[in-house]
C-alpha cells in the first residue's frame, strides 16, 4: 500500500488532500499543529494517522519523517501543504513576520524533502509542494508570502532536476483563490465580509468561481499517480483560468 505524508492537514487544502489519498486507498500520515482538528480528519478514514506538533526546526521535520517510516515502513509521496500568509508591504513586514513566513512556507518544505528523500530514492516516488499563483506573479500587500512561494517553486524545479533520473518527481501546484480559512484572513485584512469577499473573487475568475480544497486535492492525486510519471519540475496553476 502506498503511503503519503501530508502537512498542513488540520484544515483546508491539507485536510482535503489527506482525505483524498485515503479515499484512493493510500495510507496517510496527516501532520499539523492542531491535534483536535487532525482527529476530526482521521475520523473520516481508518487509513489516516495523525502527527500533531510544530515544524519549525529541521529536527522536528526529521522526527516527523522518521515517525511516518516507523509506522508505515515507507513514504511514497510527500505533500508540503502547510502555509501561512501574513499580510503587509515592505514597511509593514517586521523581521519576525518575515522569518515566520519563510520558515513555514520555504524552510519546512526543504527540511521535510531532505529528510524524505532517502526513503523516496529506495523505490521512487514524488514530492508535491503547494505553492501559489502569487509565487508566479506579484500580489499587493503579500510581500513575504509571494517571496516564499516563489522560492518554493524554485526549490521544486531544482530538486526535480537533481533527481530526474532517480525516479523521484518533484512538482508544485499553484492555486489561485481557494475557499479556506486563509481567505478569511485576507477578507479581514481588506475589512470585507467573508461571503462578499468570496463572491468578489468568484466574479473575477474566468470560470465564475473560486477553487475548493477538493479541486486542489484532485490535482495532487493525479501528480502522485503513475499517470503523471513523465511530469516533473512543473509549477501548475489551478486558478480557473485567471493567469490566462
């Protein structure tokens, strides 16, 4: 049975990815900060195990990978879905906010990828990083977020080239607006009602809606499957046509 390690699985995109893998017959280690929410995700399927804790230091990431291998004896796919958006421009982003954003959005995916790589090299597999369209283009008052997601895309490309002949594929997914708690943060930042803000985003999308977490999870499952065996080093927008 294939094994997926998914971070940011307490809610939103990460939770949807963990559940989608389980529904597809994978065993899943769902990792996140909020133990109670993780248990709710695990209640959906007996194939989901949970790991609650902080992932800010490389030792934490090594521990998570080791615990996953101890439980399942392998890792076939690592999904770096944990992320944070702290609004602000260059004048507003403090040293602490900058570091916090880069640690969660870029350092942790690197640490986990480095720790998982020896296990992936044993039998092949994939790493999937949840980036953002704001890693491909700029966004107002999201300086640290844009920089971190742009870095994540470049990490993806470099790792993909390094391991293209090792049967380890590395890809990034770049969502536009997704109906998750992160959009509530953006709505509050712009002093807008959440429902009005979501409606505004949907109206601005060529296909007339914003993504659901399940939309992103579907693309993750495809990239983790044998059907995507020739896809590596990509940064795929999933934005309803917005970047087009």
